[in-house]
């Protein structure tokens, strides 16, 4: 057990009302857990929260400067998401608060899902399923052709942990791989393009899996999608706002893009209704990361990081922030 058994260390639980993890109960058996959503609240919440050094942020719960101001002694936020776009990173940096994320916990599952979405769109798997279930096969007899996956040109926006795994999977299909990233990766055999538009001009399948930042918001814009053309498809397993969703919908409806596989959307859980009628679009409720395996991996990582923090040991999957000296 971390710390003194009689006075277990305090940690803040920071989560949306409907977002809970199965480890919450385990945490309460090992630590003094302070959850501002508890009703009734912990009797010593004001005093203990002022002294709490660690926060567990579950899911995409926003960590703003105002939130951090409530906990003046905070030294570390242990996060459960792969991305940190819901963190006010500048506020954490100015307060010298360390951050951890999900690391590789979700990477294999998201990579698998990205490939699955691409296959589904190109081979029209979900559309064919709807065709059969609607009883159309005996009536119409013929169903439109899909497109071959093997040998396609795959462009990956963001060749990090997830993007690298996606590339490896598509190599097995005999696909050529290219990518764009903040900079060219050393010792990587794939073709590098300096920006998303150049990548799209040499791509049949454009996979979006980079981090969402101020610089990457709407990175996939009208120019990029027009360059991709009406035979290319977009698969987004990153964040919805990486793509200009309004432009995407317009170009899908008009046939200027060949199709899309979307696990994320700009204003979740709202999805543009225009997409519902398109058979060349596959929609998913932001579930690429979710399998029993990935959930088990992230819970193990969270527990390990909490234990490491209170034991003054190195953290895993720590986000590298440059603190002012």
C-alpha cells in the first residue's frame, strides 16, 4: 500500500458524471479519494483537496485553469486518454504540474479499427449488410461493386504510436505507405510529405490519427479533401475537429470524395444527419479505443502511475512538458 496505512494519500477524482472506471472502487480501498461529485461529499473535502498532490482525470474531462485553481497543491494529473487536447497544457506548465496519458494502451485497438473502417468503406461491408437485412437481395438481385483494398496508396496523418501500427497493418495488404507529421521521422522507410495536401495528392486512403492541437484543428480542410479527390476515402480515428466537418459533409454529399470511415466527430455525440443516407460512409460512436483488453491495459497503467507518484518513482507515458527554470 502506498504511503502510511493510517493516513493514506489523498487523490482527486476528476470525471464527467457519466464517466466512471471500474478501478474507482479499488482506489477507495487504497487511497483517500476525493470526488467533487460525491453526494454527500467527503466530510474533510475542503481541507484535504487543498493539500492533494495528485489528480486522476478519467476520459476527456476538461482540465482547465479554473479546475487547477481549486487544488493549489496539485503536482501531477494522471490521464486516461491517448490525447491531451482536453488539458490546458499551458496552465499545467505554468504551475509545473506533470501530466501522463494513455501511452500505447489503446494503440493496437485503434490501429485495428482504422484498418477495419477502411475495408468497410472500400468493400461496402456495412452497406451490403443493410442491403441483405432490408430484404433487397431477392428483389434487386445485384449489388454494386466495392473497391479493392490491396495495393492501395495509404497516407497517414500523424505517424506516432497509432499511425506506425496502422502502417504496419497496411503493409500486409501490399499497400504503399506515406505520411505527414510535424517533422520527418529518422530511419522510417515510408515516404514523407511536408503537409497534408501533398500527402492527399498521392493517396487513395487518408488515415487521420494525429493529436488535436491549435495547429492541427481543421488540418483536413477543403483543399486537402479536393486534392484527395472523388476516388479517395478518409478514415478518422483521431479527433473530430481534425477535419473540417462541414466541408467534409458537403463534399461527401456532392460526390467530391469517394467515402469516409468516421469514428470521431466535431460535436460529439451529434453526427450530421446528411451522412446517414450515404452508403459510402461508415459511422462509429468513438469506440475505436474500447475493448476489454485496452480498458484493462489503461487501468493497469493508471494504477501503476498513481503508485509510482506516491512512491516517488518514474511515471509511465509522461507527457514531456518544458518547465521554466
